[in-house]
C-alpha cells in the first residue's frame, strides 16, 4: 500500500520547516528575500481593481489626505468613476478573500504548506500608488506579506504590542505610538513574516505596488467556547443528568466542593473528550464561506468512470473556497472533513484523503497509485459531485 508522499517547503529556502516553526513562528519576524523568485503574476492590478466592482467581493479604499490624521475609508463595491476621481498619491485599495475567487491565487497557498492549511484564513491583496499605505497598525494573527509587484518599504517594531492604543476618531485603527526598529524595502518575490501584534507600517514606493497578505485564522476564546457549547447542545444526550448518590451530610444552604466537582465532570465528559473536540474542530475549520458557491463547480461522475478521467488528467485541484482536513484515527484510518462534513475512511482511501488535504493542486503522478481502488474512486467521485475538487485536464 502506498504512503502519503512527502512534502517540500520551497518558500523557506535554506530554512527548514522545523527551524522556522521553532525559531520564528509566533515568536519573531522574518524577512525572506527572493523567497519566490521569479514571482509569477497570479493576478494583475487591473484584474484586482475589477474585483472591487463586484458586490459579492469585500473591498475597501483608503485615502490619506493632507495634514496629520486625515484618513478616508470607503467600502466597495466601487465604480470605474471612483478611481478616476482619486489623487495621484497616497491611496490604496484592498480586496479580501481573493483566493476564494481566483484559481491562480488559491494555488499560491501550496507555497505555505509548512503550516497547517486550517490555520490559514484567506488571502487579501492590496494595490497602492506612490506613498499609498494604511498607516501603522497591528493584526491579531500571523501574516505573510508577499510583494507581488512594485516595491514597498516596511517598517516594524520587533516587540509585540499587547494592549490596544489607537488614535481616536479615525475610520481605521491606527497606533498612537509607533517607533520602528527595522526598515526593509520589499521587491517582487520577497516575503515578510510577522507574528501576531507586531506593529508594522508599509508605504508604497512608486506606482503599481501590489502586496499579497496571507493571513492566519486565530479564533478568540469566545469563538471557541461558543462553537464547542453550541455543538454540544446540538448533539448532547439529554438523558444524562446531575446525580449525587454519595451525598454527604452538609449545611442546607451550602454548595459543597463535591457538588462542584460532579458538575465539572459532567461538563468535561460532554465537552473535553478528544473525540468530541477533534470532531468539532474538524467541522469548524472546514466550514465553507458564505460567499462561496461550490455547486457551480460540481461534476456528477460515476465512481466507475473516475479512473479513466484521472488517467489523462494533469491534476486534481481543490476548488477555490473548499476546505479539506483530516484527523488520524487508529490503524491508519482517518476522519476526513470536507466543508464542515465528516467521513471516516480507511485503507487506500484514507491515504488519498491525506494527499488531497495536504495540497491545493495534487499532480497526476501522486494520484496514480490510488485510482484503481474502488474506495478511492468513490471518494474522488463524491468530492467532484460536491464541487470540492475539479479535474485539471
């Protein structure tokens, strides 16, 4: 039986995945010069601008006016007239979730496979003219800033700011105090990694400056508790109730330590088991975005015809906006999560599921050991029918 193919991490260059995670991930910034070189044109500035005209796409326009703390924020969709009225300098527009709409941008995520895909939220892309910027700010999550075209000077402080202290009465959240400790000019293919809460400020140098921001998801404690409790309420066993057969004598008005301990055990049994939390997390991190229509990519295909289709294909490609992940079970089995749904798999199908979850684009040579297996054919057929993957002919 084949084993899942090994992954490589070309983006890191001489830095191994182990070293990056140990020394930099959520610890300190890292500048990677010529990390992806030459950098491909995954989207042009004109195509990005066109996305701001679409009401289904979240976009913003930020203009820095004359004087101190003079900022304007407008939200899309925009019109072509919007851009004709802009000044020559100091403006930028940003488009969220570009990976959910543009296949070439979505495929760029394979360059970031040195961290789990479920930790990646989306790809935001900004375009700026000369001196365009969004001010000095912090993000609550890890971010990889990839220079796509043009140049941008990045200034950062090397220590995180844990308390919010923003300039009041502005449409965007800008830091009151910002004293950069490092300055770098990024060119196409350079990548700057920033852990959460690192203050940073990027200013375009010249026109046609485009930066790709790969942001990581960081659910808050309230998000996690709300999701876990909601799931427990939906799937809990109502017949399980509080009991105290060994109740000891006590004052009638007292809530004894033993009672608190029994409640604690009930909560732990309902919420804290590895099986329950693993299942909740798998469903939670693979839920589809509301602006994604996977049905438009669906291809109904009988499992018996999968092998012949894959045999002549170049690759299987995860659809923009589709989310795949797996958790390991006993004896090589996995729970495979696709857009919030779970399927338990074993044998070759479990190995294939790992291949599909580990890559955005899965080349045909990786698929060949699996396509004769009926379980694998059924898995591929179901994913094609759900629009979670498509065949690259």
